[in-house]
C-alpha cells in the first residue's frame, strides 16, 4: 500500500469519526430539542427592529 492510499485512508477515518462526534455534541447541548424556535426568533427580532 503506497503512502497516498494511507493518507486517504487516514483522512477518511478522521472524517467518519468527526461526523458522529459532532452529532453527539449537538444532541448533548440540546440543539435538536426545539428546531422550530429559530424561525420564530428571527420574526420577533425583525418586529423589534421595525419598532
């Protein structure tokens, strides 16, 4: 196996480990609890800025 394939394999493994780690981090921080809140917050901010 050449060094190029080893680099590609290492990069692939790193990416495959980072993705579930980020999902777990987001879930533990509560980012998926109320996904609808963000759009209502934007509307409220626009109404406050208009006043």
